[in-house]
């Protein structure tokens, strides 16, 4: 896909959602790589289900012409004592990514049960959000994580995520100045931001300079409203396909693509859909086709 003006990739969650074990039959490694190729992708994020032997992973990816672009990592960034216990494991992951020539790590504060339960329904008055000290602490530990990643020549990007302390537009806005001070940019997730009540296209247009990596995801706000009305958790909403096929939801994907192209965005754009109706590979192909066709029309109106 070198002819495209954006660096497009996929990710394993499209086939194997680690948050919902048993949701679908597991597509094992390296079979999942064949599904990615079938869907039209030549780059993906790394997942631990790929295995921990770099030579084996590289043999399978390189034989298929697949690039490893990044890897997602949960960390407890709020609590210094817990974060300290995770550093050795984080270093192990970074050493593996370095061996795989995978140069991006996407970090997020851990899912919190109380936040998962109120996903999409966080009070806008801040009563269920962190105080400023909490945002400073998350950014501080994110900065430490980024400094460690830099030792391995890997860039760290902070991911906004439903079910964490950084979900709503107000929470992203509260954290962002602290991330800037710490020299960390965003892995902006368009679907999670829209799920949290924000206008993803407007945010990206204003904050493209703060974004170094992007998860391109759409959201069905009708399902979000239903989740709010019924008190569904984030995991309940995933089971109800809250993240829509690309271009069919309410995250304004065309405008997002316009912003990325017009802004000469050079980071990775990872197309993902955590759960879907029907076959994941067919769905992944349709998501890619939407992006390719839209970009083609821009390039050749």
C-alpha cells in the first residue's frame, strides 16, 4: 500500500480480542497473519499471542512481507508503586520489540472496573474523574515509560481508552498539557474518543500536532446511547458491536482522513474494529476498502 498517502496497518484485536476471551474462536499465530494478508494489509501491530521468540515471529512476518508497526501495552500509570513492579516486564516487551524492529509502543493507563462499568456514561461535571494530581501522576509515569522505551529506540504514544481514567474529552484535555510537558504525544483513538462523547474529527483537526500514531475506529452512537440507557459496561457494549464498520458510524471518518492527508501525517494509521458481526477477515477488508476508495477519490477526483 505504498501508493497511499498514509501508512496503513491493522492489528490483531480485529481477529482476537483479548478483552473478550471466547468471543470468537481464536485465530492462532501465524494463521492470523494469513488473514491479514487476505484482507489486504501488509503491516500490523504485534500481540503477545504471536509468541516471544523474535526469530520465529520475524520468519513468519517477513516471509509474508508484513511489517510490525507497534504494540499495545497496559500499564498502571496512576499508582507509582504498582508501576514500579511493571517496569521489568515492560523492559522485556521493549527488548522483544527492538529485536522485531517494531519502533512504537502504545501505552495506556489500566482498565479500572469502576470505569469499565460506567463506560460512555462518565459524568461531565468531573465528579467521577481524577483531580489534577492524578493527571500529573499518569503523565509522570508515562514520561518514565517513554524514557525507558527510548533506551530501546522505541517511541511511546499515549492512548485514550474507554474504561480508563482517560476517556471523556474533558479527561483527555486535562491530561494533554501534562503529556506535552513530558514530551509525549498521543496514539489518538478516534472510536474511543467518540464513544467517550467527543467529536473525534474536530479534536484531531485541532491536535494533529499532538498525535504521533492513530487508531482509526468508528463508533455506533446509537449503541452507545443504548449502553447508557441499559447500564452496559464497556465489555457489554463490545458484545453489541459498539464499534461500527469504518465509514458507517458517527466518528466522521472522511473528515479524519482529510485532516491526516492535508496535515501530511507520517505516523501509522491502524485500522481496527474490536468486534464485528460476521467474518472478521471480510470485515477487515471492507474497512480497508473504505479507506482506500476514499483516499483514491481525493487523489484522483
